[in-house]
């Protein structure tokens, strides 16, 4: 069996995440893709994340209509910062040795791989799948090799439909009062407004 793993902060989940997961699933014939929201991101300590339960709830709403997509509490339920190497080890101990794990990372994250915890172990624990992301073109995996020996041989690069959206941009749009319609699934948009997430204007007025 082959499964995909997409980690991230998903603050919030948007169509960019859904498109890359679906594209990789179909192209590689994965039987499911796990969306694994981080509890705390070691790489994003500057800004406090939205409560994990809100991010999980939005993920659940976003993947509900896709039978191949699942949300995992693996990172949220593990104390401390969420290191991918720990996620992959824990997942491996749960699923056994037979299942192949494809760890999906956007080009922006791939560039940063040497700064992650134990990158050499990461590339041993899974098949890394690097996907294209607008603004991060022309990355040569060979540049990783001096820092992570053998990395370029172990990374599969896939060109996926390019969606120029980030969660940061969505948060910024909300705080500016701009529309996020079609950038996130409708149910996620509703959840964001019902729970007044990311609206720094209401916070400033209150
Ligand atoms: P933020 O702006 O808060 O960092 P983000 O949009 O980058 O949010 P993350 O949760 O950081 O979302 O991303 C999770 C994973 O999805 C990362 O591997 C990232 O590279 C990838 N990803 C997110 N958005 C896209 C996109 N539009 N195209 C390709 N990959 C993406
Ligand atoms: Mg990001």
C-alpha cells in the first residue's frame, strides 16, 4: 500500500493544499492522503498559531467530500513542537513496514529541508515528494546534497497545477476585509467567519 502525508500548520487549509494532495494521490496511485496539522511549528514560532482544534475542524470540513483524504491528530496529540521526523517515525510504528510513505512538501519547504530536525533520517523514513509552488521555481535538489548526502536521489519532484495561494495571504485578506471565496472550501470560509478567525479588525475594535 502507498499513502501520502501532507504536514503543515494549515492555518487555514486552502485550495492549494487540496490541489497538491489530490494531484499527488492520483499521479502516484496513493490509497489515501493524511493531512497532519502541526501542534506547534518549530519553523513558525514568531506568530502564535490558531487553536489546534479550530485548525483540525477546518481540515475535517475541507476533506469531508474526498474519501481518500483523512485528517490525523498525530502531531496535535504529541507534546512539544511538531518535528516531521517524529511524525514519520510514529506513523511508521503504527502502519508497519509494508506500507510506503510519500511525504508531500511544497517547493518552499523543500528548499528549507536542511534546517529541519534530522533531515537525513527524514529521507530514510519516507519517499519525499517535492511539488511545485509559484514563486519557488527552478529549485535544483542537487543543492541539498552537500548538506543531506544522497538527498537528490531520494527526492521525487512533481509538477502540479500551480496555485498561487498561501495561508498567510488568506489571513492577510481577512484582516483587510477582502474576499476569500473560492480560495478555501465554502464550509471552511463559513467556519472562519462564524468563529471570527483571523479578523484583526474585530480584535482591535474590541
Ligand atoms: P503559511 O503562509 O502560513 O506558511 P502555507 O500556505 O504555506 O501557509 P502550510 O501549512 O505552511 O501552508 O503548508 C503546508 C505544506 O503545503 C507545505 O509543504 C507547503 O509547501 C505546501 N503548500 C501550501 N500551499 C501550497 C501551494 N499553493 N502550492 C504548493 N504547495 C503548497
Ligand atoms: Mg508555509
